[in-house]
C-alpha cells in the first residue's frame, strides 16, 4: 500500500483522545463496595472508546490518500497473445480489386462482398478485426499501426473495450504514402521481448503491400521471431492490378523478386512453420482467414495481468462513517435511558 500525502499521518496521535479521563462530573455514592460488578458496562465503555479511536484514525488515513500499488496477477486460460499489425498507408484507403479468377471468389463471398464493394480496405479490415476480437475474449491483444513509421497504439490487454477503441482509433486521419513493414514487424515483436513465454504468440500483419527489406533488417526479424517463438500471419489484401504473392507460372524468378510483395513473401517463407500467408481478394476471404487464425490460436496458456493502482480512501471514509453512526446510536440510547 502506498500513500499520496503521508504527512497527514502526523495527526494519528489524535486517535488517543477517546482514552483520556472523562470530563463528566463523577457520581457520588455512599458505599461503592455494595455495588455489584458490572463487566458488561466496562466492556461497552472500552468498545465506545475503541470506536472513537477507529473513527479518528480512519479519517486521518483517508486524508493521507492510501491506495493499493500496481500489482501482477497470474491467470490461466485459453487463447494466445496476438499483436494486430495494421497497415495505415494510403493504399489501404482504396477498395478491393477484382479476383484473378474473373470474380468467382467474390461471388462465393456472397452478400458480404457485394455489400463491401467500393469500401476502403482499411474500413473492411477494421470491421473484420473488430468482430474477431469480440469473438475471442480469452486472448490478449495489442495493436500497432504503421506506415512510414510504426505507431504503437495499445499494449497487451484482455479488456475487449480497450481493444475495440484502439481499432476504431486507427481510422483517424488518412494514410501516408510510404510503408515500412520491417520497422512495423520489429515494433510488433517488441511487445514480446520482456514478457515470459506463456503460450501462443502471434503477429497478425494486415497489409496490402510488400517491401524490399535490407539484409540487416531481415536478420534482425529472423533472430527476434525465433528467439521469442512468434508466429507471423500475413493477411495480404490484394489490390487491383497486383500480381499477388505468387508470380505467374513461367515468369522469370529474378524479375518476380523485384515485386515487393513477392520478395517479402519469399523472405517470410524462410521462417518455416512460423509463417502463414493468406492472399485475400474480397472481404469474405478476409473473414475466412481471420477464422483460420482464431482456430490455430485456441490453445491453453498462462499469462500475467497487471492490475492498476486502486484507491482506498473511500473504504477509510466508510469505516469512519460507520464508527460515528454507532457512537451516535449509543449516545441516543444513553439520553433515552437518562431521560
């Protein structure tokens, strides 16, 4: 327990006032020895004095501002630690492109694809991620937005309301023209650096573009992911005219590597089972990919939750008020009997 203003504790000696000699005039009696012993009265007198001391001490303690310090609580549940890495570049403000199979995939998406036609990819992605978070109350979520630089929005929490507010906040403003996926992934991995391993760890990258990462950046990402045992799920939102993550059959491999999406997909592929890619061309496919991630992340896990400081001045005031009410009641009974 900590105190906001500990100097108020200098008034605690006032709690001894109820134990001083009574200021009332003594009652004279001719033969005190003839009076029978009255232990109930003595016990009641001690109780009333103790209530007075308790009321004064509780008031002084309330003025000092006591509170429980921040503490960690160990919890066990099912789920995973998931960092939502959301692309906020300008291209995410564009709508979905048509599928390469002539619109068949979009048609299988049903009403959702038709309903989302013309909507920005960022809007659809936030809506689907919001539904995903609402359906997984046992997971711990963090959120990082990125464009030219990473922007940490929320640290790990299991409070759904905070995660939903963070997802909604990612819609503020318009995206920038540049995208630095490498720094965004490192910022997402920073959330795992100082945490004990307690179960599944996932970085869910939601982006519509790739990047040519420098060798030093690729080495840092590889080392961090393997050290912290993090899985990367890339939900690639395919734009109109994009070749996708896989180059067409018969194309030159060297020329295909010049495409940022293909280059990044090939590098992530070197991570082995830690990497999963979903090439998404309509909102319905985005929902299916998110559902797959949810099934793979549903594993038992133990985690540590940090509880914020909790003030105790209200409890002290309640104790003081209760003590005063009991003293007032005793005084009323005494006046009634003497009256």
